[in-house]
């Protein structure tokens, strides 16, 4: 009986660990938060007056590029 309980405990620990590792690999909380922050920054920049000598527009393009790169990184990590 004790051997069975020990095996069940070890098996439970292995399953719990694999779920935790799967979550750590699949979930990208910092990357997801980065997208949220970049989208917020983009909204603020888009609301600014376009009198910045083209720098505002270049900033918007760079933020769009950064969002695309972060999304690509998330997609890569989930493969």
C-alpha cells in the first residue's frame, strides 16, 4: 500500500511539473504585457499632433514593427 502511495505521489508530481513547464513555455506573460504597452504607446503617439517633422510617423511605424516582432516571438515560442 505504501509503495502504491509513493508511486502515485511521484506520478502526481511529474504530471504537475509537466503542466507547469507547459504553461511556462506556452504562456508568455511578459511578451503579452509588452504588446499591451506598445499598443498603449501607439495610441498616445497617434493622438499627438503630427507636427514633429515626420518623427511621429516614423515612431508609429517602429511601434508597429515592434508589435509584429513580439508577436512573431510568441508564435516561435509556442511551436
